[in-house]
C-alpha cells in the first residue's frame, strides 16, 4: 500500500481540491448540507477571510498514491493567545476517509506544525471561525443540521480519541423547540412573562439595521460580559462578531433579532435567523454552473425553522426576568410568522442560563457536538 503524504496547500488547484474534498466524504450522506464554495473560498483566503485579521493559518492535503484522502487546517488565533497568554493550535476543516492511518498522519502534521510555531496544544474543531460548523457530531443523526451547525461521520470521534485527544469543556447542545403557543409549557412561560412585564421596566425591541455598527458594538459587550463567567472563555473581538453578523444581514428579519433594554441600556439579545440550511441542502454548494438552476427553484422557499444562536443577558440582570421576556416574545413572533420549530444552538451542556429556560419551553436535545484538546510534549 502506498504511503500517506501530507503537504501544504500552495496552488490554486490544490486549494480547489481542499475545498471540494468534503464531497467525497459525504456524497452518499443525505443529512450533509454542502457549504457554499464561494463562502468557503473566502474563509480560507488570507486576503479576504475575517479570521486573518487576528490570526494566521496553513492548509494541508493528505494523499495516498494518486488519491486525496484527507484535509486539515492548522491555525493560531492571536486574540485567543492574547486572552490566555499562551499560543494554541486551532485545527479545523478536518475531513478524512474511514482509515485511522490517514487521521493519524493529519494529526501528526498538526502536531509538527504546532511545535514549529511553539504552540502548547491542539484544540478544535473550528473552521477558522468560532461559530461555523464547529465540533465533532457525537449524537443526533436523524435530521440535517441547522444553520451554522456541522455534520461529521461517526468515525471521526474514534479517530480523535484514539490519537489522544480528550473532551475540551462542555459539549455543545442543539435544542429543538416546537412553535406552538398552546402547549402547557409555553402557556406557562407566557403567564410568567406577563407578570414580569407588569413589575419590571424591560423593553423588548427589534434589531436596528440602520444602526448596524452600534448594534455590533452592543453585541460585542453582551457576548463578552454575558459569557465571561464560563471557564476558559475567550473574549470575542469585533472581527469575530462581524464574522457572525455580517454574512446573514441579507436574510435576517429584524423583527426576529430581539434586544432587551432597561432604561435605555441594552442588557440582552436573542437573535433568530431563518434556517437557510433547509435551502442550502438542495444547492450542492453551487459547485457547478447548473447548480444555479437549483437556486432559482428554491430561492423563494421559506424555511420551516428558525435558528437561534445566542441567548445573552448581562450578569447583573440575570434574576430580573429578561431571559423569560426574550423567550416569550420570540415564541410569539415566530408563531405569527409561521415557523414550525426553533433550533437553539449551540449551548454548553452545563449552561446555567439557557438550560432551564429551554426546558421550560419543552425543548428537546437533538444534536450534541464535542470539542477536543490535546496537550503537546515540550
């Protein structure tokens, strides 16, 4: 059998191979949502990718004989280094055939790269983005992932753990909540919200796209202050918030991007975005010119689900009912707009803020993602 060669991506042809390799892994997987190739190309381009404002990366291909068998990206997020005081190697775009020898070769390359850059460990997976398709899918293979969530083969977990990676922090959970105002759980939530609304001076408002720069500043403060209590939290940069917000500006409904204000100060936010993965799953990543015919067919398709990616309240307002009001208002608005269910993802399995509210609404965990870390010997 031919030896496995792992080498850096240098040419345009190699970049194209790197970007399109997932089609080999998932071509018979009906749950996979192909990424838009143009967006992925922008992500890995140092001249255009938002990650490169605060970090650097190198892409690698694995080949056995004439056949490509895997990909991996190695990166250092400088904002992460500044926050933690030590460099770490972030790995992402990990894809490989069902052969542990290939995974071992890719992980070996990542280990060598990390040591060459004097980095302390490997962690991931993150595809040069803190939000997009992060983690390895551990549970939940009965429906496609929602927007920003990933999908990986079952054998990836075995490969990571066999190489010596261990679980890093909480698993990321995806909840599904049926949008039905007549369930006992949501009826109870509505009654509680009515009582809070009568006692507290809390205003729930829609996002203001006319002041998107100001909204991004407010989101940055909310994300950093609202999540700072978690162990190993890495502060968001403005670039990372822009990477989360700007790509979806064309598809969001401002009425479903909720903010909570108290006396003119924004103290919480709860963004809902149409789950465009219901469309993207049909478009083949717009890989070929004829795929744009699919786009014409599905352009007016309205998703049945709404993806909610963050539920943040400033710590000093945790016990004021802000979270209850945000959940209740989102339920009202999503129901009025015809959504059938809401994806709430990803949230830490031990998140003290989201867990009780989600379960109060009858939410069910439908996917679980794991993040891995491996310390390196000096």
